[in-house]
C-alpha cells in the first residue's frame, strides 16, 4: 500500500468520524437537516485540509432515488383526508405562493445577482437535500444552493419560533413526538414496505442511468411512489439505516467540492442570498394571513407553518412543540414539494436557455 493510499484511507476515516460527531451534536440540539448538514460541514473541513477526496456522482444519484422514496413515504390516510377537505384552497394558495417565488428567482437570475440557475434551486422550498441534488443535476453550483437553502432554514426557524412564542403556542413536546424521519434502530417485523421502497429507488436509479437524465432518479420514486401509496397499492418505508447514509452522501458530495475560493465566493454572495430569503419568507407570511382568514378554525401559526418555506422536516421539528393542526401543515408542505418537483426543472431549463441566448 502506497503512502497516498494510506493517506486517503485515513482521510475517509476522519471524514466519517467528524460526520458522526457533527450529525449527533446537531441532532441532540434538534437542529434541522442534521444528517446532511453535519456531514457536509465535516466534508468541507476535510476538503480544505487538502485531502483530495471526491465522491462519484453515482452516489449522488443513489441518494436522489432514496430521497424520492422518502417523499412518497409522507403519504398517509390522515394527510389525504385533510387535503381532500381543503384541496381547492390549499392548491390555489400553494400555486400562488410558488408563482411569487418563481418570479423572485427569475428576476434574480435575469439580473445575474446570483450565477446560472442558483436562485431557482436556492429559493425553492421543499426539501433542502433534494434541491441541492437537483441543482447539481441541472449544472447549477450545489455549494451556493446549499448555503442558500440552509441560510433560509435558519431564518425560517428563527421566525417560526419567534412567532410561536409571541402567540404563546409553544409547549414541551417531549421525546415522544416524532417527525416524518423517525429514528428506529430495531429490525422491522414486516420487510415488504422496505423492499417496496428499495425496488422503487432502484427503478429510479436505473432509468436515470439508462436515459442519462439525472432528475429522474428523484422524480420517478417521488411521483411513482406517491401514486402507488396514495392508491393503497403499496406501503413505502425508508428505515434509518438507509436514509441516514443517503443524507450523509449528499452532504459529502457537496462538501468535498468546496475550496477556499468557493467559500469566499459564497460569503460574497451571502447578502443577496439573505435578502432574497427574507423576501420569500415575507411573501409566504402574507399568504399565510390569507389562509388563516379563509379556513375556519385555523390559527395564524398553523397557517404560517403550512406555507413557511423551510422544508417539511424543518417545519415538523418546530410544529411538534407547538399547539397547531399538524395534518394540515403536512398536507400543505407535501403538496408544495410536489409542485416544486414538477415545475422546478422546467423553470431551470427555461432560465438557462434564456441566459445562453443572452
């Protein structure tokens, strides 16, 4: 074994240890996206040390297929029932909100305040990890997108917690509360939901590789699984020992590409990132006022969390410790995520085409 091989093995070991430590600490502090953000920070540290480590893009595609199954796994009978009760209003308000976000992101892209289609993937709400992966697939800089997504998550978290405290709707949720990404380490008694999820993920990955279209790795499991589970044909489950490595690989894939120059570039763009995120949060807040006034029995905090652009997992972490209508929040957030996955690639291609013609 050469000295170079030994150094790479030690670098990988250091990356794993740092990732476990960072993710565990963030999870204990109940910070959102711990399983992706922790490994990404660890990967940035290792990359800046000059390790030269890189993760092959096949790992990114595999992570996308797992993300798609996670999205499909959100479908529950209670979520469908809430959506059917308010389908027209939820659809209309979410489409209007997304139209506003598209306009803001397109203006930023056309003004070239941010490079390429970064503004689109950086401002689109839903799941930060999915947006980072889609940005990479569509030749946008995933490092800038990751910084935009997580900067917005911080702002959304602060605003949501402040509003909950102001409205006096916070309570001690305790350890029994569980978000959509439940950590279960015991072996399952029924393997069929896990096998269904793995089969769907493998299908998305394979079709993506055969067609050369990286977006399909995420979209096929997400939409196909949603349709199958919504129709009651299958039950999809993605256990901890599958989704945690997928999040970690996403964080490594992005973090290992950072350089000192890239960090300086991202920090230089941070003011416009934060300004754009603040505008999006304000617009979503105004739409939340409309939702609260339109749906009987819905308080302002529930409406705000239902439309807040922080992503499903971030909002669940906040909502589980607040006195809110959780099924409505989940239904609205999931609907918007599907809208983002549907229109995001089209908007990105349209903006990229316009920029290339310019």
